[in-house]
């Protein structure tokens, strides 16, 4: 930012204002004396039986020096008193300025903690402390996310490097096995990058808002994941009523797909169940996804929406995720100005509730026949329009994978 020329301080301006106010008040008082008293005294010798009676000139000669000294006193008193009063009034602002400079230098942990009763300066200080707390939390979350993302991206690259080193040192090694393993590692890296893109798009909140029926979105997500549920031995039970939310069909479908996929993968080895329900509340619509599974501690549940969290352990199978499933859900819910609640069931598993603002009746309804979302990447751009790849895929189709919990 360009430097500004120096100017008068606010304290000095307030001091001049206080002094000017006192001078004006004293001048008005003298004017009142003149208008209501001296102007009615005759300016000629006054004859009286009792002796000497001063006229207007005598009174002015006696009153003028005293009035001049009073005005000088008011000027000095206004400057000194105004300087002290302005300093006392602006002391909280100096503390806020000091805290701002510390925050600008990178010290986000500093707080003002303004004492005293509630007034404008205290409200400003409290708002500044709240802003610093949110900034510190966001910066810490971004730093933690960057460290985790770097670690997760480094893992497939290290594995690829190790496979290539083994192949180079062993020329007689079967190339088919090497290609298959490289394909799996590369697929996992692509899943991670695509999940990071979804997370970034949801955080940007740039999408067209339509009326989206969550009951249809849930049916579409359940139909997409039905083969995976059958393979895992998990039953999906859907119920509910027409629940029209306001938002992006693509992102809401991604949200439902991630929730159902996590409920399937993090379930019992056999005979598990996933319950999906939609309902309408006052001014909002509710999507609830519950599943059977292992009993989870409340401390663990509170961290599941953090990036790269995978529940009780890392899942290593054909449908392993990259640890961004619920983080993406959280970002999508917040982008739609909704709330996300995750509660551990006493019998095991989770109960996840998403509450979104209900769509007004005049809002247009999103097209019902959009391509189904893959569990790791939305099928459209952030604005809701389908995205067509410029070239056909170079590898055969593979089963969808989902950013894991």
C-alpha cells in the first residue's frame, strides 16, 4: 500500500475541537451579557441622589479586561483538558491499533481482551478478537491441510518411484504386474487430486442455485452405489418425502453420494444396513443417513470432518478413499448455508444429519436427469452444468472410489 502524507492526529483534532467549543461557549456567554444587560445601560453620566452610578462605558472598561482573561483561561483549559480527555478516550483505540499491527506481522494468537463495560470501543475490540480467532483457526486448518495433502500426494509418488526402481534393477520382472500396480497407484493419486478439486469448488461457493429435490438425489445416489452395497453385503433402505432444497444439483448429489458411500464402506463385515431418510422441517429440509458399524468414541466422531481422517483406521481395499469424503460433505453443506451433525450411535455406526434451507416455491427446479455423480468427483462444473471431457479416457473404466472419511 502506498504511503500517505502525515496529517494531524485524531487526538490533536479532538483537542482543538474541545478548545474551540469552550471558546465559542464563552463568546456566546459574553454576547448574552451584552445583549441582555449592558445594552440597556445608558452611555452618558447618570445622575443619582445616592452618589456615583457607572454608565455603559464604565462597565465596559471594568468588564473587558476580566472577560479577556477569562477567554485566555478557557483557551488554555480547553487545550490542556481536551488533550488529556482525548488521550483517555482514545486509549482503547491505541490498544486496537497495536493488536492490528501485531496481526499484520503474523501474530494471530494475540488478543485485545478489552476490559470495562460494553461500549463502541469494546464492541470493536470483541469483534476484532473474534475475527482473529477465526483467522487463526482457518490458517491452522489450512496449514494442517497443506501438510496432510503433501503427505498424501507424496505417498503414491514414492510408491511409483519404488516400483520403477525395482523394475529397473530387475529387467526380467513381469511387466504386466508392474503396469497393474502402477495403474492402481496412479488411480489413487487421481482420486486424491479430483477430491481436492471438489473440495476447492465447494469452498468457492460459485454455483447456480436451483430447487433440488433431495429425495430424488438420494434415490440416484443409492442406485449408483447399489452394486457396491451388494458386494459389501449391506442393505440400503431409503424413505422420506419430497424435500426441495435450494442449491446445486451436482454438489448435493455429490454430498449424498459421499454420505451413502461412507455408510456402506464403514459398516459391519456382513449384514449391515444403511438408512437414508429425507424430511421437511420449518423453513428447511433434512437429510439423515444412518448406518450400522463399529462403536466410535465421541472424540473420534468430532474429527471425522477434518481432511484425511479415515475413522478408526485406514481402509485398504478396492474401495479405499483418500480421507476427504466428509470434509467435502462439510464444505458442500456450508456452501449451501446448511448445518451438519454427526452423532455416534450407541449400537455402533453413525447418524449424520444435514439440514439445508428449503427452496422457495418460485425457484426453478433443476433438471431431473443429470449424470450420476461418481463418489469422488462431481459430474458437472461448479455452476451445475455437465462437464464433458475433451478426450475419451485412455484407460478402461474402473469401479468408482470415494473420498473416504
